[in-house]
C-alpha cells in the first residue's frame, strides 16, 4: 500500500513537471494532481524559474469562437479526438499529447501559438460539459469548434469565410511599416 502511494506521488510529480514546462496555470496543476499546493509551487518555481501567474482561469466559451483562437482550438481538438478515439488515451494524457502535436504543427508553420495548455484543458472541459461541439464546414469538410446546440447544417468555418480583418494584427502592421521605411545611409 505504501509503495503504491509512492508510485502515485512520483507520477503526480512527473505530470506536474510536464504541465509546468508547457506553461500550465496552478489551478490546472491542482486539479490534475494530488500534490499539495506548496509542493506544486516548488515544482513550478524550479521548472519555470518564476512564481506562477495569478488570476482566474478562462471561463467563457466566447474566446474560442473568435477567428484565430477558433482555428487553433479546432486544430487542437482534432488531435485530442484522435488520441481519445483512436489511441484510447483519456484525460490529461490525451490533452498533453494533443498539445505537443499542436505545438509541433505550429512550429512547422512558423506561427505563434495562440492556445496555451491551460486554455486547451479548459476547452476539453467545455466539450465535456456540453458547452461546445465540433461543427463540420460545408465548404472544406473540416471540423471546427462551435457553440453546443447551435445549428450546424450550413456551417462555414473561419478559413473558408475569413473575416476582413483576419491576420491584421498590430505586429503585422508594424512589420509592414518598417519594411516601407526608406533606408538612409
């Protein structure tokens, strides 16, 4: 019995370290392990070199509906569903594996990640609570995050019907201004 507790604690420490490396918030570490808050704080500080951020977790499904977060969230959910349905992983294991694949894909595309591990974890919880669903785009056939119980028969994703301001961030605008400035010697 004592050996089992030791093995369980070692597994919780391993999970906490991996979640901290991926930038998880303390609330996620507390929910997904049986370690004390003090141990989790020590692990977080050792792994990240700083104290964990304070504040509330995301609590609204609306963030996942905006154009860029929706595309990133939909990509993550595709990976998560694969691990859940095809590989048989569940819970945190499926979330972490799917998040690693999401980060790999984002790195290949040389795009900044929009979805944090904590947001990905929250996204899965919203799906489990039947607040969100995947809707199939009638144009491309892809599956995208949508509000649960919304009609999806004629759903068109944000990639097929891109908003006029999509991709026009301040950073992109600043980069364009710098490109146009004349070079003086």
